[in-house]
């Protein structure tokens, strides 16, 4: 056999690989359908275990849809969203919630990620991915124009979010749900990153100030503030124990020992990130006086990990291309830190696909 030839088994595996990659979008569609019709909540109604007939009745589908529901659930159990127990002495299998599908319960609990996943699966965000080829190849598409801009006719994602109530609701709901999910983990496992400082400003923390409130609860002595755009700060509660400041992170950031940036930097290109960090550096004292920037964001390939971990990071990077954002590896982060005038940094890869990054002047 010539060196360039493949065995029959290798060819069949290659065929399987291409079909799997071509059809993987169906997993996302199946997940979206499960959320739309309320399958996680239906199973939760039966204390986390339910038969197909119970699920069908709870989500109020016609009984003639049972075969289709069975096929949908087969996909969702293979993908790990739900689990299934085959009952040898019963006529129906029992479907159960997994750790993943428990995060999709619509009870507005602190762990619900339904708003975040809903945004990821929204046509508003997914449809621009169809312009990947034209954005990369066409000469008449300006480099600064994002796929989102090409699709929706807006200058930027943020411009449309300000003028489209559906997108605005999706965006802020997604950010809030992710922060409610993540901050209890950060404060329980890694709160030491906030020790030794007496003031902190959460840049882009939103009108609810979820992150700043969580930090303040753990460190009552800490003066916590939230910087956000004026129309967002205008919606902030008046009885909060954190201060809200209207402003623009590209213009100036109020003084504090530490600046907190949760999932902010990946929204922006290199030059914008350098500008944001320059404003951060102006706001904080020297390192020996406790000054630092605390970033929660992805660092691609920051540690040895499984295929799904790496693939999720890379998929997220392609998604961020839609709005001209970037998920970065360590060298890309290092270049930004250096150009912004910072001298040192520490990456703590402890938040799943994301890391805590401490940056020092």
C-alpha cells in the first residue's frame, strides 16, 4: 500500500468525521427546542425523573408527537444534556436531569443559565455566522465592519442593542445570568484575589451590580462601585450598598485600588483593549500600594485540558468574530498588557473555560 493511501477503516472514519462535523449544528437546534418547549422544567416537575409520556403531557404536546419527542430526547441524552435509564421491567424509559440541564431550569435561581444559552442560540446572533465567507473573502467588506454589521445593517453590535429592545433584553439577561452563576463560585473558591484592597470599581457591571454586590457581601469594608454608561446607571436601584457611576471606560475610570473586568475584554479588538487598560492603569495606584486589575476572561490553551474544553474556547472565539471580539491566548494577552504599560500578570485557570487574570502596574 502506498504511503498516501488509507485503509478502508480509515476512510470510513474520515467519512464519519465529516458527517459528524456537518451535522453538529443539529445538536444546537435540539437544545433550543428543548428550552423553547420547556423540557428541563417538565422533568424537574417530576422531581428530576420523568417518562416520555409525562414530559409530553407537561409540555402540552399532542400525543401523536410522542415518536418525534422520543427521537429528540435520544439526541439530547447522547449529547449529555439529559440522561436516560432503561427500565427492563417497564414499558417506558425514564429521563433525568443532569448537572447541565439543571442549569436550564426556568426558576430564575442563581444558577440558571437559560438567558445566556438563549442568547447564544438566538437568530440575532446566529444568523451573522452565515456571512463568514463574505466577510473573509469579499474585498468590498471593510475590515472594521463586523459580521453582525453586515447582517443587520448596524455600525456595531452595541449600536443595535441600544436600539433593538429584543437584543437589549437578550444581552443584559445573558450577562446577568452568567454573573449570578459565576460570582458565588469565585467568592467561595477564589476570594483571595480581592483581599488586601480597600476599594474596587466594577467596569461594565450593569444596572444590577451583581458582581460588585457579591464582592461587597464578602468584604463589607470594601468600597465597591460600578461604572457603566449613563442610560444603564439610570436603571440602577437607589437602595444598593454599592455606588453607581455614569461614565465611559474608554474615556476615564474613577480611582480605586482595583479595577474589575468580567467578560468585558473579549468584546473588543486589540487596540480597544489597550485603551481600556490604559484607563485602568490611570485609575489604580502602584503595585506596592495594592494596585491591580482583575480580569475574568478566557485564556485559550492556558492549561492541558480535554477536547471539549479546547473546542468550546475556540467555538467561542468564532462566535466573538460576529461582533469583532476576540478570545485570546496568553501571548495575545501579554502583548495587550505590555502595550498598556503593565509590568506583570498572573493567570489563574480555575473557572472552567475562563481564567482569573491579575494584572499589575
